[in-house]
């Protein structure tokens, strides 16, 4: 059912989606759809008691991207009096649409996580009815499963699409009426991209022969959505599956899948992948089940576009792509620095009386230190322990999944010997005397 954008029905719709008394990050590209959404939310922010933040990703793909970012910032400041967070991703002109999307969403979720507790902060995007129709047709052409035909959901966790049932022409009419000046990204009409090809060539040709195609695809999506909701309910309520959503992944107990027949177990994997945000067909789901039945702990199966299924510690997890710069060695000095996907902070302070063996921070005497990625063969002498241990074993015992170990930061001394595996294990060397000047190092996932 199409959402009416008059103030009363619009506010009622936002309330139904849980957009009351929330901190909201509005993803704004500078295009007409996201500007319309921003304007709609700004218009009712006091009534809905919303704290609005704008997130704009400057991909660095189009030559005009920096200018667009500046325009969005200026609009937020002068017209809406809203904070605008801009991230320059420096992807380069040859970055694909997929890489750009992954990088953008990764940063947006980082922004969401910095603005408050998870239950209080949400991300909203301007996906509309035309996007949904394109998605359903695109998935049909790709041979997706039935649930994939449901397209996008209005709400999935903390991601909300409040104008998903609104036609694009209605949003663009709002932009024109309000005197907003959008930027039209040339990539949206470049037919080398599948979605743009469907938008520019396929759907117009089908509509010419079958004018009711949009409504037909909507009905198909609605039927598939009911089926998808049934699988979501099964995941959440099944005692056997022990569904979890944490550590950047969704997972279920491997033991339950071993007991199910192949059709049911493969369908559970497909449903689990959908909860993570990726569509997995029957062939790949069957490969995941084969891995589970062979009990190949620590093994991974590529699901496409960087997504992986991983069997680890008796659970099957679906993990999102890691889009980040390589973790290069970095000299430790007081101040902040980025180390691949990690954030390093070093502060001067006074050493405490006791330094923990584990934790997200440690203390060292001032001196030449380097933080670098973990390497096979690294060994550490644990604080208050006996003898040396492989760093790989420390990561395993800390239940760090195999997919997360690549690039894991290790602080080493001037001779290259590991003295701290970040968040996992502190070594016994270079322990500062209590009360002396020391460096306090924090390394967290940015």
C-alpha cells in the first residue's frame, strides 16, 4: 500500500516503523530521492521527537564528488540546521558499484554505532517503490529463490526504508516543490550496471507491452515477503537453531543442521543469509551444509561479493564483506592513527599497579614500538604464563573466527617480538613500573 506523504499519515507511518524518539542517521547522497527523504523527516522531527544526523559518503569515484559533499554539508547547515557527517572513501574512478555500496554501508554503520546505544540509533535510506520493483525483477532474472523475490524490507533491524512504497515521481515532485537542487549521479543511468540497464531499457520495454507489470511485480514481492517472514520466525523461535546476531555476523548451531534433511537445512542457510543481508541460492547453501556435515571447523565458503559462510566453534555464521585498506605496519607514537580497519590511540599517562593479560588496552614504557598485522609463526610469552605460545593459538582460544584473524593487530618491540595481541593477550616483556610515565595504548575496530 502506498504511503501518503501528508503530515498526518506520514507521521503515523513513521510511528508504525518505530521512528519515534530515535536518533536517526539519514543516508543522503545528494540525489533527489535522499533529499526528499531528508526534507520529509526534517519537517516532522519535532513532532516525532527525532534527533537527525546526515551521513554522506564521498566515494571519490566521480570528479564532482567533493563538490557534492560540500553542497550537502552546506544544505544541512543553512536550511535544516543539522549535523552532517562526511566520509571520504577514496575508492577511485574504477571502483565498482558493489565496492562502493559495501564501503558506504560499512562507514554508515560505524557512524550509527558512534551516536548512541544500539536500541536508540537507526539508519534510514531513501529506497522507494521503483527501486523495489527493479530489485524484484533483477532477482527474478538472476534466478533467485522465492524469498529473494520479496525484495527489500521496510525495516530490517536498525535499517529502515520509510519511503519504500512511495513512487519515485512523488519524491521528485516534493523536491521540486521545496526548491531543492539535487545532484544526478551519471552512474544511475549507465547501462553497464545491471540495475541501470533494467531501469533504462528493460522495464520501459515491458511496460509498453504490459502496462500493469509494476503492480504484478509488487504482488509477487508481497507474496514472497510473507514466505520470508515465516522463515525469519522459524530462525528466531527454534530452540534447536540457537540463532544469534553478534560480532558482525548471524549464526546458528551446526548440530541442528546436521540432524535436518538436506532440503530443510539448505533452506535454513538461505534464510540465515537473508538475515545477514545477502541472497544465497540452493547450490551454495548445499555446499555450506556439506561443510557442516564434514565438520570442517575453521573452513569458509565464498558466497559472492565478499560474503562468506564459516563453520567455527560449533556454529555456522554468515559474515559480511570486509572493505578496508590493508593493515600496514605503523609506528606507535602518542596520538591517533588508523591501521587498516583498526583505530589506534596512544596516550601518555602513569602506569597502573597491575596490567591485565587480556583487554582492549595495555601499558608500555615510552619507546620504539610498531603495530602490524599478525603473521603465521608469531609467538608470544603471555604475562603471568609459562613459556611461549603461538599467537594463532591465542586467537583461537579467544574464539576469534578465522575470517577475522587476517590483519589482526599485534604490537611488537624494536626487535619485532610480539608483546601484545590486541584485545587477546599481553606479553610479559616491557612492563612499565607502577607510577612511572608510560604509554596507554588502545586498539579498537574502527
